[in-house]
């Protein structure tokens, strides 16, 4: 039987064409996608297209759009076997991470993809990304979905969504998953590593709670650390620190962090390094975080840490504390033994 896939077009380069009068990229009518990529008609799946009424540049994507996408998937969950989201590349990993927390216990694939060049470009990467993503979104064995999580497909690689990050604005191979193996790879054969796929722990449900009072701060030598105290609305601060968890070892730093904690602000620590993660106590300059009760983000990406904080901070559907939730592996975003 042909599997049914809902294709949600949000915007981005993959759905654009060049205006030769201005030289700028502009969105095209996405209802014509089957004419632009006739190979879609040869796939062994039925594709229904649901475009955003007003396509959004990925730099404008945020909680409102994440909720919209999650709601469409939830409402159509029983009508389709898989879901493909076409998205701009700049914030795709944020959207993938957010959806991985909002769409709990997926039993079907939710794949995100995009492109570095428009579909109409002679050297475009859009066609391969789109066609292979549709294969992954409709991949079933013995009437059961092979992929049961949110994933990003780009340039022959399938990555866990909340482990992915964009590392290149130029190369077709624009995404990496430095702290987790790739889920699958496309070549002559469509491969999947079933040993690293996420397995749902219960029944599918939607939880679209997102708290936007989150602050992200990358520390740097010489910064005025006390400026963090001027921000009054943050309920959680994610600090991206050096190496495996080090920061300036002085009284001022400890006083600022302690004042934040006294105000009830949660402090999460992640690493500026792409590979590896946080290990409190490895160096003396990380002991300050243990003293003030900071939370280790372990080996999470910045995108995943931010969206996880947004989803779990004061979420009434969770019974555990924020600190307990943040170190828990909710949807494959952290390495448990790290």
C-alpha cells in the first residue's frame, strides 16, 4: 500500500526562485511543486501539500510557528503515515528540537529538510533533499514506522533533530550531529541504523507549552558579567561556557551567579565546544557551578538546550522539578551516561 505523507511547507530557500529583474529570491506558488519536481509522482507514497499561507523566512520562525506545525501534525496524525516539514536552514535545528519535545512519543516519522540553493537553480540540492526525505517519511516495515522521532535530513544524512546543528552557510553538507551517530545515510541504498533510533515510551500526545522567558548567554574573556543582573524578566539563563564547564574564577562571578539563584533564576550550563559536553569538577574553575546549584546541560546542543528549557520551565504537565527534568533524557537529546 502507498503510504500517505503530509508535506508542510513553512518557507525557506527550498521554496524560492530568483526574480531575474531584481536578482532576489522570492517564494513561488508551492502548489506547483509537482510540476517543478515531476519525480515526486513516481514515489510510492501519496503526498498532500499544506503550505503556510504566508511563507516565513527561517529567521522569523519561533514558538508561534512551532505550535502551528505541531498542531497540524497532531490534528492530522491519524490521517497520515509520516510528515515532512520544508524549512529554511538557518533555524531548522531549533524547530526540530522544539518539536521533539512538543510531539511526545511519536509513532511516526517527522522529517525536516531544506536546501542551500533554490529548487530552480541548476546546481540545486533541493531535489535530492526533498525526494529522499519523502522516502524516510514513508519508510515502514511490517506495517510499522521505522523512524519514530523528529529528524533532520540533509545532504545524504539523516540526523536526530535535537542533536543537529547547522555548521556551514556555504556547503551542501551543512548539518552535523557531533555528539550522536547519524540515524541513516542515503546512497545506492537507503540505510537506517535501527540501533540508534529513538523508541517512544508511551502513547502519542501533544504538549505545546513553551516559556519564552529564557536567556542565552555565551561568555567571553573580558565580558561584564554583572550585566546579567540587569535582565529582570529571565526565569532561566543558559550559559555557554568554556570547554567542559569552566568560567571566570573570581568573587564577582560567584556573586552574580548566587544573586541570580537567589532570585529564583535557573542556571543551565552548556559548552561552547561543538563536540563533548559539561563535566562539573573536572577543573577547579567549574566548581562554582556546583556551589550555586547550576544544572549541567551535559552534551546538548545550544538549540536543544534552549528549546528544552522553554518547554520544561514551569510546565504544569510535568511533576518533576526543572533541574530533574533538564538532566533527564526526554527525547534523545542528551547522552545519559555522559
